[in-house]
C-alpha cells in the first residue's frame, strides 16, 4: 500500500548519491559528440617518365615520403611513352600534375606560357640551401630572374669505349684527362678507322663509333670545333659559320665517307646500347645514368672505360667541351597544394633519396655530395670521375621561347645530313633559316 509518509533523511542522501552517479558517470557520455572523422589527406600528383627501374625508384621515394608525412598522399603517374602529349592534354584540361619531370630546354617554353610556379619564395622562406648543387645545375632552371625548378640529376655526356677492342687492334687508349687536349678529331678518326673491322664482303663486323641523333648528341661536335648555333643573346641562328659547317660535315663523313658508323637498320635491330654490349661498336656516346645498366649487361665480358669527346681543329683554345644537364622537377602553376608539393620536391632531391637512385642505377643525382660519394664513384669504368670533372666543361641547353619549333625544324635538316642527301654547308643554311629563335 502506497502511503504519503515523508522520506527519511537517509533515503534522501541515497537518492542524491544516485543522481550524482548519473550526472558524473552517464551524463557526459550522453553529451559527448561521436568520434571526429579522420581528416582527408592532402593529395599530391607526381608525373614522370623513365623505365621500370626509374619507376620503382620513384615509388620508393613516394612511399618513404608518405610514411614521414602521414597527412599527405602521393599519387604517381608513370608515363614512359608520349609523355609530353599527355602533359599538354592534362595542362589544357586544367588537370596538370602538381610535380612533374621536365628538361632545361623546356624552361623558357613553359614559363612564358604561365605553366610553372616559381620557387623563389619557398626557397627564401625555408632558407633552402642550394650550395650542394653545382651552380650550372641550378642556373639552367633560372629564367627571367626567377628559379623555376630543381635538378633531378646533372650528367655530362661522354664517350664509352671497349678497352679490349682497342687492345685487339693495337689502338692506343685515349687519355681521360680534361687538362690534356691531345684527344683530337684526327686521333679519334684514326682510332675509329682502325677499330672498324670489315669482313671479306666489305660489311663491317665491328664499327669504330656510333652516336645518337638527339640535340645534345650532335651539337657537342659543333662546340668541340669552336662553332655555335646561336649568338650570345639567343636572338639569331649562326649555323653557317665555318666551324659549325665543318663539324656537320665531319659527322656526315663518319657515316658515308669513312664508314665507321653502323647503318640505321643495324641500330634498330640490336639497339643503340646493345651494339656496344655485343661488341659491335667500339666507341659510343652515352650517359652516366646508364652506368648501372652497363655493369649488369657487360659484367666481366670485356673491359670498358670513358673518355671526353675529341676536340676539333677549329677550337683555338683547345679546350674540351661536353653537353648534358639531365632533367629536373617543376611545380605546376595549376597546383592547389603548393606547400605539400614543395615538401615532396625537397624530399625527392635530398641527398638521401639521390643516393638511393645511384644505388639502384636509375640516376646519378644532382648534388655534389652525391656525385663525389663512393656510391657514384664505383668502377668500372676506371675513369668514372670524368663525369664529375666534366661539369666545368659543360655547355647548357639554350633557353629559347620557341625551342620546340626550332629543334624540330633543325632536326628535319639534320635528317638530310644523316641520310647523305645534303652537305654540311647545305644543312647549315637550312638550320640557319629554320632556327630563328624568338627573343627570351
């Protein structure tokens, strides 16, 4: 039976304690919001070219970066073929990658179109130290007073040669010494002739020399003879000067007169590098980024070394010269995540990551500390340091606004030279007419 008897003091105290329990124990749980959602990571899109070794190296760099920056996710886009077509499509659609690989010759072209973000403010704010990079390596990414990229690597292109073939034909080895200009066109041609071995039918079983058809591969012969393609201001093509004409004719004569270079069909069949690996070519032009590949392919089948491009008779100072410069990284002007992209760029060009590239044989790096490290200065070749010392003799690519059009037009003229359809003088005239650069 329910009564209206007043509650005792002890009962009131018990009820008060129970109320305090709900307020302190359950109350806060009921009022607490649910767990806050995990913030979405910042996404940086990174685009690059290269073979599988390159791609694996970049994937490793991205993985290490994400482990150290858990709030940033890196999306990699490996584009081994039609890279620039894909890039232009993405840029036109407003979907350019945040970080991407490019070359020094692209700087003026891309910057004048407003497609690149300058780095000066980021470098200044972070007091980012550029002194470990060779001065030329950074200079090739400066344009109109601003810095537009950082170098991935900084190779100098040299001649690789088969030491055993030199010995077999009793040809003296050239001295790989930048200070001794005795490796001349005359000495080079004599070596190439003697190294070219012909069978009874006249077909060569071994050729003395081979080189590619890219700008850096043929223009070095012009520079080595004291010639130029453009005036100092890069406003006029000067290809018809005597030293340039002589260099172009010398290249053609290596193919059609002296016959020390392989026919295109053989190069296509065995591959540019394959001809050297198979000892079908005694000397050829190549890059230090392939040192790891060379070591794997050649192993102990023959000895090989490197030497400078020979100096021509028209070069009055008798100073050797080389081309190169490698590739670099740029931040797109379209990026919406410049800070995260800058952090990735600094990571990619760090000494730690460059050493990893050297160790897996995908690149040589662009830092002096890396280029002078035991990781890079492995042997063979015996004179591997030639690549580093060659930096002082390196001619950089020209910064020309219309470079893509100029290069294509000049290469069309060079095709006539390679095919023997026009003389060096005729090709030089065509180059001069086609190679008129727009002022930078």
